[in-house]
C-alpha cells in the first residue's frame, strides 16, 4: 500500500523557529491521521534560476537542512530540482502532478502567507479550492513567529542579525547555535608564533553566510569531539592581511594536529570587533583576555 503524506513546502532556509512551528503542525497532523510526514524543498533558491548573478547567503546548506528536518521527526525530506519546468507549473498543476499524483499527499499545510506556483498569483483560498477538486485537504499555518523580545523571526531577519555579529540571538531564532563546517587548511602559522595556534577553516559551502568580522566564543567539534574555542573572522589588520580568514583557536589541551580534518564551529558570543594593534605584544595581551572571556562565555552557555 502506497504511503500517504501530510506535507508542507518551502525553502526553509535556516529551519528557524517559525519553520519549526509549521513543521510541528505537519508532524501532529500526520500522527493524528496515522500518515507519513513530508517536507518539500528545493535544491536551490528559486531566484537563482532567474538571476544567474544572484549569490544567496545561506543559513543552512542542503545537507544541514535535511539533517535538521530528519532530527525533528519528518518522515520524508523531498528535494525538488528547481527547473524551468517546475517553475512554470501553476499552483493547481503543482498540487495535482507533484503533491498528489507523484507523492500521494493527502494534506498540505501552508505557511500563513506562503505562495507557490507560477508567478505566485494564487493564495490560500485558491489552494483550498484546488485541493477539494483533487483530494488534498489544505490547512493554514499560524501567523508570524516572534522571539522573546518581540522580533519577528524570518530568514532575512536572521541574516541581518548575523551580518551585525549578533550571534547571541541565534538560540532564540534557530533554537540552536549558528554553525559553520568545513576542512582545516594550511595557513601562515602566525597564531602559532604568537602562542595561539589556529585551525584555518575552509567552509564546505561558499554560499553559507559568514557572520560579521570579529572575535567569537565558539564550540569547535572535530570528529565528534566538542571543545571550547575562540574564533577570529577578518583580515588580520595587525599583519596587513587582505583576504578574509576564519581562524579557530581550540582552547583544549592535547587536541593534536587537525590539518585536513573536518571542523564545525558553533557561534556562542561575539567578544569584540577586529582591530589593528600597534605591536605583537599588545595583540598577545588582548588574545589572552579574549581567551578568558571566551571560556567564561562558554562556561555559561550550556
């Protein structure tokens, strides 16, 4: 017997608290009806198809998004290639051909003001009418989600917060720390010469948003081992650096050589902005203070 689904659809970049609220409604409906739960998403942001020059600043890579959704308990994460053919479908055609015929969707839960289909001309009442004709019940999610400070949570709002370095708010917005993952690559060994050896992170996804320049308290995870660390994002102005670097100083004895290994950093707090120091000695003194502040921030983080 073919599995039937309660589903929702969207980009869900970041899978933030608002997205999670909608997805929990899908999970509750699926459990109540004894059906599978499904999230339809895309392999890229729709704007990328129509504007080749557009470079999105992603809050989650596709693999991160799939993992988060699966961890929430979603039965199927269905990644649709966003092609011209898919973009050309009307909402009615999409509901019939993709949701119903291909994936046996019985219930579609839409975001409060979410629109899909060619030109995004139709709205919730249209979806309800199309659903009745093809056997898909359409339910509407709640209105916008707000954090404890009254901030409306959206992917664009979160991008702005990260651009300002306000990583402390991510737990409220995402229900988790904002993270970057990649490989450790060779650097110029300046940190080692100063007594603060760093791992230089090369992110997996070049489109993943990097927070504002500055020094951060972070958790660093290497091969499943999570350790306290501090991280500098910037251009190393004291040494006339030009290109942006992502340097992680792991504050844990005996970590060993991490070159070539996978590293994930979770941003807990921004300690200060990046600035130029008049001497190496002044920089080393500041790095010592940064280390103490990072350990203190991490001590209270969890």
